[in-house]
């Protein structure tokens, strides 16, 4: 009962946060003293030049920004990035939920979003990115989410060619949760 109430409160608060941005973009790490976030911002603004309305917001980490867009423009942006080669942008993903960086809330919300988006006989993989000390128990998140998705949704966790990717992106006191098809995520390592 307490867990459900906590999840309801987290989910209710997240609906407000999710409306504040749709796309999270990370920039590559600097090599030899370069500042990839400057090049990344230039690439991002060039990519968004034909978008009617957008707002880029900085986070507490220099290599992560969020972009407030319409959902259609966010999908178009991902598609454009997948067609082009980016020198400075490392990752772009549509966000499903934002939660406080508390392990139980991350796990519960990831399960809730997965139950809405995924269907029987589909597969998934999980990727986690931690940037600060807010989540010291990374192993717990990486192990618990697949275990709970398998148990509650009867889906298979695979390492290669999944139908879905569960992406957990911590940036300070908040953590973004994205559950997307692989072609809906731009990854450039």
C-alpha cells in the first residue's frame, strides 16, 4: 500500500516534469582539452533550425542538455541524427519519465512504463548511465529492472537485437527513464 502511494506520487510529479522536456541529448567527452559541448550545441541547433519551437535547457552536467519539443519534432530529430554523422553528439533519446534519483522509484517507474509500452513475446535490454554519486548501487538497478520485467511482464532480457531498450540516465538528483525501440534512440559512441 505504501509502495503504491509512493509510486503514485512519483508518477504524478513526473507527469509535470515530462511535459517540461521530451528529448535528452548527451555530448561526447572532450579529447585533448576540447569542449565537445560547444560543438554539440552547434550541431543540435543546426539540426533544430527548421523546428518551429524548441527550448534547450542545461543540466548540472556540462555534457547533458534537455530539449523541450513537440513529440513529433523530437522523433524527427532522432531520425535526422540517425541519418547524419555527428561529431559531438553522443546520444539523443525521447524520455518517458523523470524520477528522483532513488532506486525504488527508478525501478517502479521503469516497470510501470514497460508494462504500458511493451507487449508479450518482445525482448529488451537495459543500459544505465550514472554521472554522480546519487546512485551508488548501480548493480541493484541493472539487476532488479530486468528481473522485475521478466517476473511481472514475462518478457525476455537479451544482449543483442532487442525489441526495446530500457535506458536509465541519471543526472544528479533526477533520473530519466526511456523505453524505446533501438531505432528511436541515437547512439554514437
